[in-house]
C-alpha cells in the first residue's frame, strides 16, 4: 500500500500566515525559513491561521515560541487552532504565551 504524503504549506496572507499539514521535525525548517523573512513579527504581532494543521510536535512548538519572542509586544495569535494544538499548549503550560481565537477546529 502506498504511503500517504502529508502536504505541508506555509502561505503568507494579508493578515499573517496560513499553515497546513504536519508541523514536525520534517517541516520546521521550511516554517522557520518562512518566518525569518517576516518583518511584521518585529512590528508588533502576527496571526497564524492553523485550521489546516493536522499535527504539531515539540520542534514545531519551538518555532512558534521563537516567533512569539520576536513578535513582542504584539505577540502571536493562533487562529482556528485544532484541539490537538490547544492540548499541546495546555500540557506544556504555554497556553498564555499565545492569543487564541475562539474558532476551534477538530
């Protein structure tokens, strides 16, 4: 049976970034690279639309934390974060590090 390929994308939007797919050790380099060119993070905040994120591990969380430290004082807003992302933030005690939009996806 063929292995299912995960499509990972980071797309710049007028309001920030839209991320789809797994955020893990295989994709964090691309995610970090996209954020490195984002000068809005130093201007006081950035919005990440995570509706299409299917998985996040500790390496992905580290990239989000790095972005959050650069995005001060505005910080990072996670829009439409799946329950799995919210759960990871709760388990790691990082829920208060990010602003979370009310829209929750499964």
